[in-house]
């Protein structure tokens, strides 16, 4: 899963699955409301959640918590990786 936020457009994209290589053309999206689109492929399998407009109106963007998942933290493009005091070094997961 991958989360991408654009501070320029205030859009949030949550990729749940990698789009299969065999899927070509436009994927159908269901408008959940005026800010949330649910793109689906094949037999309606959800692979992404798109929050368009001001994502902070839909989600609390001030905090992200992860429990029970192995997490690797990648820096934003153009930024350097910073060690986090909130990660357990032995498992690279939130303490």
C-alpha cells in the first residue's frame, strides 16, 4: 500500500494494490462523494482511493498511525531519509 499527498493540489492518493500489467485503458471510478473517487478494474476490484480537492476535509492529515504492519519509511522525492525516534530500530515498526 502506498500513500501519496500533493501539497500543491491538496490531493491524497491511497494505492491499495499495484495495477496489474494486463489492465489497459481507462479504469472505471465510482464517486463516493464530491471529494472521494474509488477506481476499480476488472470485476470491480478496488485498487485505489483518490481524495481530490482538500484532503484535510476528509481525513485528519496531521497524524498517521500504523499498527501491526511491517513499515518501511521512504522520503518524499527530493528529500533525504531521516531517522525516526518513533520506530523500533530492531523491527522498523512503530513502537
